[in-house]
């Protein structure tokens, strides 16, 4: 450094150091133990990352800390992702953490990436092998644990789907060392359920919790499935090898249930309005009829135009022939005059006859050309008319087929609604029959009324000599009160009252 140069200020030197550090350490992956962890009132987290010989200050800003799935804990080791930043006020540097993972997760991630590349090389993740989902499934097989919260989420969503859905639960563990072969066995078992689609679901968790869905046997079972498989494993940020092999990957178990079948409201909106369809078909038919009329008018105009052009061509050729004939005759006459003058002894009738034959041949050739041109124009017009007739027939049959399909679908929907209404009416009828007083009388009870027709329900309403009417299931009996006896249920003794 030259002694004549002006000295740097602390701010300028610190700015240079900050530029060099932040440029050279823009992406850092660091492992270490958390020490002196604290969370400020602002929501920022400050701590130290250390190993056996060194330590470095670290910070997690509040916006990042709220998104982290794994929070650092005092005394535990993690792998931190971030970049180096310089705090100019104190002239110190620190690691700004943007992501945190378990210390063993790095090896699992590397193993997962290697396995992903191997299975992708076999074509297990190729898009062309994936099966389309059925538009309206009737039977859904759910492969998950019976105790999993994901099962309740799926059932809650499918409760809003059409009532014809049939659900089959194939219970299997979804976490642990022995979970992978059992999940593969459950997927093979699902092939015998005649289901339309399979939901393979599980709630969120760490990479270790979800590792069974990265095992080759589970991925192979998904690939070999004859039934489309929808994977809904973990949260949206969780990705396993089963998600790549499945025919459809859902963000969550609830999303998997939403994707497998449309809701009742969506199906209701898809039902067509027959009046609108009929109006639309009539409009299209009218439009097609107008187009046919326009095409017919255009064809007629084209036919007249071609005929006019042919006539003009014939007239032009005839005039050219006349002009050429007159010109030839004039030339021949001049030649004959010259020959007659020079060769008075020669007879020119034979030559003139040949010239007349040539003229007749030209006339016949011209007539043939005219007739052939007219025949070709007629054939073109006939072909165009046949094409229009076929087009009109094709459009009509296609619209008729679509209308028949819509009518059949509406008929099936009406039958389903009638069956539901009939079932509901039968349930109400059974409930009403159970509340009928005559049904109670048939079970051995009786209905007692006094002489005023008032219902007697208590012993205290009776008096000696009072007339009563007793209603049974099969008739009516009249009687009088001789005496009343009150039963004390608590002591088992009877109290007689005259």
C-alpha cells in the first residue's frame, strides 16, 4: 500500500469485508451443536453453532422461523443452511439460517436421491405409464392405518361426495421398520377388491417417519398396480418416491380424496339443461341449414359461372376458328389463283377437298373439347353435392347420438333420486307406525276414559261407582269402579281406599 494514499475509514473497510464475505459465502451448509439459544421479543432467534474447537454466531429471522418445520433446540446437533452476513455496527459476522434439518437427514437425502435416479432409469416414474383416473368411481380402496388421522380427513371429504361411493379400508402400518413390506402387501391385496381407484395416504412427519414410502418394494407395488393410485402422503412440502410412481400425486390426504371423485355440487353443475341443449341443437341445425342453403346458392352461382365461362370460351374459339378459316381460305384462294394462273392444266379440287376435311376435323375436335369440359363440370358439381349431403347426415347423426347419451344420463340420475326418495318415505312410514296408539294397544295395553270422555292416567282421578270405558285393541268395554288399590312401590305394601 502506498503511504501517500488516504487511509480507509472503518465503515469503508467493513463494507469491503462484508462484500468479500457475503460474496464468497453466499451458500453455506454447516453442521454443529446449538448453544445459548434465545428468542427475542421481535421473534428473531439468536444462538451459537459450535463444535469441539470453534463457534460461530447465528440468527434466524422471524419470517424464516415461522416457516421452519424443525426448530433448533439447545444442546442438539443439526445441519444449517444459510449465508454469511456482517453486522457492521459491531464489526462481527454471523450465519443467517434459512433452513434446518436433522443431522442424519443429509445422508438420508443423498440415499433418497440415488434411489430416485435408479428407479427413474427403470422407467418407473415415466409419464406414459401413468393411468388416467376414472371420471365417476364407484368403489374406492383406502390403504392406510385405521388409527391414522389421515383416514378421518379422507372420510370427511368423501362424505361430501355422491352417496353411491363404496369405501374399502385396507389397514396397514404406515410407519416403522416393518411398514414397507406390509404396505406393499396391502397394495397387492387392493388389486382383488375390484376398486376403481386406490388412495395411499398418510399424515405429515419427518423424513425418517416417511422413509417406508421410499422403499423399493412399495414403489414397485405402486408401479405394478392395475388400478390407478393416488398418493396423499404428508404435507405439500413432503415428497417421497411413491409420489413419483403414483398415477396422481396429491398435496395432502384430503386433497387426494378431493381428486379421486368430484363433489355432489360439481356433478350437479355438470348436469345439462335439456331446454338449453334443445335450443342449442335447434340453433345449430338452423345454422347448418343456412350454411347448406348458402353452399347450394354458391354452388349454383359457381355452376352458372362455369357454364357462362364455357360459353364464352366456345364463342371465342368459334370466332377464332372463323377468323382462322377465313384467313386460310383467303390464303388458299390467293394460292389457287396463283396456281391457276401458273398451272392451268392442274386440277385444285382434290387439295381443296383435303382442306375442307381438315376444317371439319377441327370443328369435331372443338365440339369434343366443349362436351368434355361440360361433362367434367357436371361431375365436379355432382361430387360437391354428394359431399354436402354426407356432411349434413354426419352432423345430424352426431347430434342425435349426443342427445341420446344425455337422455340416458338424465334417466339414470332420476332413477337414483326416486330410489332415495322412496327409501326416505319408507323410513318415515315405519316411524309413524311406531307412534300409532293402536300399535301400543296390540302390545297388551288398554286406554281408560271416564264418562266424560277424559283420559284416565292416575288413580286419584277415580271415584267409587264411577263409570269407565276401557278401549282394547279389538273392542270397547264399559265398567264401574268398585274399589281402588294404591301400590306403594318403595315398601311393597298396599294401601286400600274405599
